């Protein structure tokens, strides 16, 4: 029986994990860096993954309305950003607007994906027209 392709092995690992966000280094044990990136790029073309930024991929599901891939995350884009920051070991906390809303000091519901990042982080994470904003 022939050995499964790298793309198939990555697909299997993605299907078995509960994570919504993936970094290429998670698949480093399956093949070389260029091969893994090529396989991830192929999965993006097949609409199984969405590229959120440099070296950050999200699980995708096909929209029944548009037929286009959309992020398959129960916590939405901000949840995917939080998971990405956790995987990259970047300390973060909620934005000032979210803290004020949660404490009852404001009635405005924060809708923009904003987090206060405590460490160094310079990647741009984007989903469609929505871009992750960093509060310093």
C-alpha cells in the first residue's frame, strides 16, 4: 500500500484536532518547510483552509449562500486571533472597550477585533475586509 501524500497527512491531522488555527510549524514533523507550505497553499486553493496572515491558516467551511470558504470557528475571527496569539506565545488581554462593556461602564458593544497585545507582535491578521487591530 503506497504511503499517503503530505497533503493527505496534513488533512488527516487537521480533521483530528479541535484547533481552528494552524501554523506551518505544527506540521514540521511530516515534511520539509517548503513541502508543508506547498501543501498548505494547495489546501487553501481547495478551500479547506483560509489564509489569515503570514504563517497562519484557519479551518474553512464552504458557505451555503455564496459558495465561498468562510472561517469555521465557533468564536469567530476574534477567537481565531486569540488562539493564534496563544500558539505564538504572545501575551494579550481584552481591549479597553471590551473591559468597559464587561464591567458595565459602557453600553456600546465592541464589534471590532481589537486586543491589547503586551509583547512584540507585528503580523497582520486579516479575514476578508476585517483586519485585526492591536491596542497598545
